[in-house]
């Protein structure tokens, strides 16, 4: 696979990673504000989470567009495999695979914490019921 394809995907994966870190940090701050029963901070942090969520959607879409725009179907299939946890073969593939694994862990951490917070806030109306 061309190095440019891998590099472009790695750039998007790192962008996703940075946004996931930001979202996880805001979610942790939200949990702390809820523990303190600080309603002003809770509302502010819920609003603040909207921006990284929108940027995450845009970065995810850019990565999907990159896959769709690949004229070489073999390269697209290999890239999709790497993005979904496939075993890397060399340099940039390893970096991309590791970044995507880290992104999946960050996403899972954020989802787990969000699930707990949503149940605290919404109780029986939680989206996770």
C-alpha cells in the first residue's frame, strides 16, 4: 500500500485520538461535577462536549471518505482491515494499527463512563436501558 495512503489515515487516526482524549477528559470532569452536585458546571460541561463530538464525527467521516475514494480496491480493503484491528505488516501500518487500538480503548472508556453518567442523570429514561 502507498505510504501516502497510510500517512493520511494515520493523521486522521491521531486526530480522532486527540478528540477522544478531549472528550474523555470532559466526561471525567462532568462526573466530578455531578459528584459535587454542581449543576452549573454539569450544564456547562454537557455543552462543551458537543464540539469534540461534532469534530469526531467529521474526522470519522473523513476517514470513511478516504476509504471510499480509494481507486485501488485492494488498498482500500487493506486500509479497512487495519482500521478495524487487522494485523500490521510494516512501519506505518504498525503505527496506524496501534493508534486505532488506542482509539478503540479511549472510546470504550468514554462510553463506559457516559453510560454511568447517563443512568445517574436520566435514571429510568436512560438511553442505555
